[in-house]
C-alpha cells in the first residue's frame, strides 16, 4: 500500500506568535517534494511542527499519515509511524556513541524479541557508511559531538539510511556541504528513492535539485504555500529570484511578520 | 549545643588494649579524646549540619565472620570484583578484615597491603610517619578527632621506591550489619618514583543503617610518584557521615582521583589535594547522583604550593526528587606557586523541580603568573536534545537515560577498574530509573 502524508490547514504558533498560517500539502510515497522560499517564511517551522518539536504549538489543522493524525502522537511514536526529520541544526549528545545510538533507534521501532542482531547491524552500518564515504571512527565518536557542519549533515543522512522511514523531511540538508559531499549526500537520498519512500526537501538552492530531481516544487511565503509546480519552478527561481512571484501574488513582505 | 555526644574514654581505651593495638594508635586515641570537647565542629559552606547526628555510635566494633574463599563472597561484593582476573584485593566486612588476596608479584616487590591495625604493629616506622600528620590532622575539627578516637577499620598501602604496581589494589568494604559504624582510615603511600592504582568500594546489603560514617583517606605521593585513586561508594540511607579524602604531592608527583559518590545517605565530603612539590599535578573527577531527600556537600579543593603545578577539577552531579547538593570547587594558588594552572568545571543536571544543586566555583589566587579558569552550570535536561533523540524513535525515558549517561560519562570513563566502571554505570542506571 502506498502511504500518504497530508498536511491540512496547518497553523502553528511559537511563543504566541503565529508562524504557519494554513499550510496544505500532500505527499505520497514514491514522490519527492521540494519546498523553497526566502528566509524566515516558515519552512523549518513546518518541518519541526510535523515532527513535534516542543517549542511549536499547533493551533489548527492536522497532519495525517494514512488517515491517522500524527499531531496526537508523542515524538517517538511519530518516528515509529514512519516519519523522519533531518534537522537544520542537529543536536550534539555527549557520551553516547553514534553506533550505540543508531542501534537503540533501530530497535526502538521494532517489537521486543525482534531486535536487529549485532552482525546484521554492523553490516548495514558499514555498508551505509561506505556509501556515504564516512570515516569508520565516526561510528565510535559521540553523537554529533565536535562534528563539522558537513559531517553532521552526512550523519543525518546516515541515520536516514539506517532507519528507512516512510517519509523523510530534510531541512537544508545541503547547507554547509562542499560539492563532493553534496553529491554523496544526494547519492544517499537517491538510493532510498523508490515506491516506499516519500520526501519533503527544504532547500534554498537549485544545485541540490540537480542531483535529486523533485517531482513537485512548492514556494512558501508568509507562512503558507503560495505556489506549486514541477521542477521547472525551481529552475526559474534560481534564475530570477522570488520577486516575480511576489509581484504575481501582490506580496510586499514575504516573511511571517506580514499581516 | 547540638551535636553533643557522650563518649566513654575508658571503654575505648580498654577495647584498644584488648585488641592489642599498637601503643601509637592508643596514644592517638587518647590525644583525640582529650581534645574532642574543645574543638570546633566542621562548617561546610552552604550546608547547615547543626541538626545532623555524626556522633551516636552504639558499637565501636562489631564482630563479623570472615570469608574463607572468593566463592564465599556475597553477590554485592562479587559484583565489584573482577573475580576472574582480580590480583589484589582486601575485603573488610563491617569492622573485621574478612578476606585478603595479594599477588606473589606484589609481595615480592615489597608492597605492603595490610589492615591499618596490622600495619601499626608490623610497620610502625612507616605508619607513624604518615598517619594523620601531613594530610589530615587529629585536631582539625571535632570530626577528625572523633575519627581518631573511634578508628575501627581501614587499610595501609605502601609502595616502595621505584616499584610500579601493575595490577590495581582494590579494597572492598561490605556493610551488612545495621549496628556497624565505619570509621575507616586509609593510608596510601607511594614512595619516590613508585606507581600504584588503588580503588575502594563501599557496598551494602542493607536498606538502612544505625551507624555513622567517618572515613579519612590520606594519600601521599613522594617525588615522581604516581597514584590513581578510585572510589565508588554505594552505602545505604541513614548512614550519616563525613568523608575526607586528601592527597599530598612531592616534586613531579601525580595524584588523580576518580570518585563515584553514590551513597544514599547525607554526607559531607572533603576532597583536598595539596600540590606541595613543584611540577606536581592532580586531576579530580567526581560524579554524584542524589535522590530522595538526600543532602550532600562536596567540597573539592586543590591547593597549589609548588611551582608549575596543575590542578583540574571536574564534577558532574545529577539531582532527582527532593535531593539537594552543594558542589563547592576551590582552586587555591598560594604565593610562590608561579606558573601554576588551576582549572575546574562543575555541572549539575536537575531532574525534578524540587531538586537542588548548587555549583560554586571559587578561585583564590595569591600569585600573578598563573593560569586559572572555571565553568559552572546547573540546569534541566535539554528538551531539544530529547526531541532530537525521540525523533529517531527513542522513548522519552530512554532519551533521558542516554542524555544523563552522556552527561556523567567523562567521569565514569576515568574509573580505573573495568568491573567497577560497569557497576557504577549500573548503579547510575538504577538510581535514574527508580
Ligand atoms: N524560537 C523562536 N522564537 C521566536 N520566533 C521564532 C522562533 N523560531 C522561529 N521563529 C520565527 O519564525 C519565523 C519562521 O522561522 P523558520 O525557521 O520556520 O524560517 P525558515 O523558512 O526555515 O527560514 P530559513 O530559510 O532562514 O531557515 C521566523 O521569523 C523566525 O524568526
Ligand atoms: Mg529553516
């Protein structure tokens, strides 16, 4: 069965200020959606709210995964349901090794008695780290601690490849990556691409979309999706910027501050 | 006056005689008993101890049965010993020396590991030179005097010149008699160029106790000597006490401490290192989990007298329930200790709104040419870290557990015996979950 993630009229506040003002989006497994938009227009807010970040309060709307409202679930239950968020700024956790963490995370979504065995785990970890051209010692280092910006991003993709969620939201996975790393990370995401994987990729640059060709492109302004199209929309944005959309829609201030 | 006590001098001295203690120890007991009433009580900064009972001891000595072999050791003791590989271990059960195993190597190198009472008889010249002279004085305060007066256990470790002890020397104190009080004295001396790792563990099978704790450790590293001192205490509730662990370094000597202070009772801890010799150093790592209504005070001090000395204090505490702890860290650079370096870091993690943790870093500097620094923080578990871990599927409880383990890891990792490290991890686990 093809899973569907539906975001319906989502309104989100942070510290009493409304940031998302009615977002609608539907993503099916097998599809890649890109979300673009100027700084401060609510892209990360959308990602964090879907995953259940404690600072974001949903005041209206729903997020349905195959009809079930995930907003009623705890953060870990959302992960078990098949959601994954690669964060714009991943946390550093001291004292917990990357590989111990990954194994706990994999087992957390499995039934008791069905834990991944150590050999299987190591094989899978080795394979994915090879694929992402990561140094072996990254596995035994503490989770993200002292990782460079690019290493953190690569580590997010490693987690993605290990956990194999139904839907992945990738928030600026390309920021801070050098050209080679960008190719490698894209390769990782393309590896997952298929009928059992759907993704929402937040990015500022067409460059990433050259490697991961999106099926749909959306533009966010003022806390809403204001325009949607195919991959040609991203190309036009790269060449012309956002002014033409603002003109077309009569928007002066694109940020969420706008009334 | 609070904290008053009734003590029968004659009984104490009679017991000392009946046990055939060395004249030296009897002398020390007499001196302590004579001075007791005129001495001041301890005044730990920010903790009021006027209502604490440090003194009501019903039985100075309780007799316990010794163990015939390693197989006979109870589970709590077996857990802290690497049964398969342990080379050197001395076990004290309440106030009785209950088991000793020392490697042939150790004995042939001239290393002494004996109960404090045996050592006073067998090696008077050594013991008398160091017992309550350099590190801790009998007449410092009421509790140090009370310690000397009621001394009822402990161990003497002496490593001769240039001897490097390969395997750790482990001391385990089993508390399994409610009436027993622990007034242990530990004296570790590494002579010039010697090296040794000493680890002590306090374990219990009891839920509560009626006795008192008054433990003094003196750790002496002569020139170029190196001592690693590890301790993991897990004693029951209601063993109110005072634990003093102090070190004194010679030139270029090193004393490193790794202390897992996991007692469930109210305790005042004094951990002081006197960096006397030039070029000497001390690394102090302390970890504590407080729970229930427990009250503790950890005063950790490194005092720099020698030139080019280095002191590093790292303390991590986790506070649960209504537990309350004060973490005082003092780096004191005396006049003349040029080019010394005093660093410290105190971190407290609060798991409940009623828990209290005070981290007070203090730098006292009487010298210009020095380096010093401190960092301190007290706060809750970071919600963003929890969100990150939970977003990968870990439950809140598991995520918290990982964050707390990570928080304590820098200290736990420095414990020098693998079995003790594992046990400390398990105890932390148990304390966090329950
Ligand atoms: N913790 C917060 N407190 C107050 N305002 C916040 C907070 N977090 C986000 N905002 C505001 O919400 C708005 C949207 O932020 P968001 O991070 O969603 O933007 P974005 O589209 O991801 O931007 P960028 O492209 O720069 O990453 C911004 O105006 C931001 O300042
Ligand atoms: Mg963003």
